C-alpha cells in the first residue's frame, strides 16, 4: 500500500523494474493471504458450531491450526512470487505489456505495468477469491441454519417449561458430556418465576435471529462489496483486450485494501474472543487478558449432551441456553443467570 500510494501521488514508478515485480508479488501474496485467513475463520466457526461442537477444542489442536495458517501463506506464494518472478503471467501478451509501458512513460524504470494472461487471471482469481468465497458462503449459511435450529429447540424447551403439570415446575435433567459418573447427573427444578412468558420468549427469539442475520450480513457484505469488483474485472479484462481504464483498476484495488484495513475492526466489533485476542497481541501477551479470554472461552464451549424436560430428552448446547453453564471438575451445572444473547451475534 505505501508504494502504491507513492506511485498514485507522483504519477510514476520510482523503484525500478525488479522491485516492481517484488511489489506486485507482495501485493498478490498479502491480498490472497488476507482472504484465505477470512476463509479459515469461517471454516473454524463452522467446525465449532455445526460439525462437532462438543469436541471442538480437542479436534482444533495447535498443530492443525498451524497447518491451516501455513496454508494461508504457502498457497499465495505459489500464485504470486513463483509465476510473477518467472513472468508466467506475461506469456502471450509481451507486446501488449511493452505497448502499455511505452504509453505510461517509455522506460521500464519509470512505470510499473502489471498485466496477466487469461490462464493466470482465472487460476489466481479462483484461488484467491472465488473458492474462498464459496466456502465462506456455505460455512456461514450452515452456521445460521444451525443457530436458528438451536433457537427453535430453546423455544420448545421453554414452552414445555412454561406449562408445568399439576402446578409444579418442570424437572430438568442435565448430564455432563465429559463424565460417565452417575453422580455427575443433576436433576434441577428451576423456579417458575425464572421461565419467561410466551410473548417475551418470541421477542427474545426475534432479537437473536436478527442479530445473527446482521452479523453474517455485515461480514459477507463487506467482503463481497470490497473484493468482487476487482476479481470480476481481473477475469474480464483479458477477454476484452485489456481495455479496462487504469483509473478503474486503481479504484477497485484500493477498495480491496480498505476491506483488509476494516477486517480487524469488523471482527473485533462483532466477536468478543477476537477483541481479547487483539488485546493480548497489543499488550505483548499480557497474561491478564490471556486468562480472561481462556476463562470465558472455556465456559462457552463446555456443553451437556442431553437435557430432558418432564421425561422428554433433547440434545442442546448450553452455550445457546437461556441460563449460563459452568463446569466444576467435569460436572456441568446450570446457574440462574440471564444469557446476554451474544453467542449468536459472535459467529
């Protein structure tokens, strides 16, 4: 971005032909890495919420995280430095590049012209944008469907609890998912006053659905609006004889840069775990923030495997229940503390 800003301000390239290739390679590398990291975040959330929520922390080991992060940097390297430094992107369009350089300034050291042939444009765009976009859409769609399914299960549980038989509150049996000890099973009779009325329950459900929908809309909306114009133009341009004006290219490129700049603030605003992680990084690993994030994270990911209301068994994650849960030596306990309903908003 700094070199692009200088070139845009001065109207010429001041750093020579070799560094032009290096700058272009870094541009492709960092742009692709940024998008792939967003894709990994979406896949991580999908794996945690939709596939195996009870064993997520055991499956998402540091080794697997390291492999995912390594892929986010190795894959962009193979579509940036390797083909660009070998001039594979210029095969078949050398005359067009020479003509553009002549129009721009007449010398290689005063202009940085980067054009790509159609095979490179398609492969690079698919790897850097279209495949991650498809994976993100599928992941967030499944996350939203799963979240709404949990909301409906909560509503069913609350409806069953709001109509006790013979004037007694329903008995809720909670079984720990981390222990087979019969002593780890609890039968709780929540106070009837803690059960919300039907109207309040519907309003609460609508707020959760609205917040989840807004969260996903903001994340995917910003990503698509900022990057789609650039990658659509990147594929179309080779097939229309490279007639897209350079001013439009510059506008689309800087729009993508804006998305990369927004992502830390966007994800930190929507996700409490990201906020804590950023605090740990900015504070050089201060253990106070690390302990705080680990403590809360452990609470939201411990869940009971079965809940029964008046003899009817239901599989629910406690992170979505209206009462918070915490674990004590493998035993899952319900506390009568109102849920902040942030769980669905921090997908």
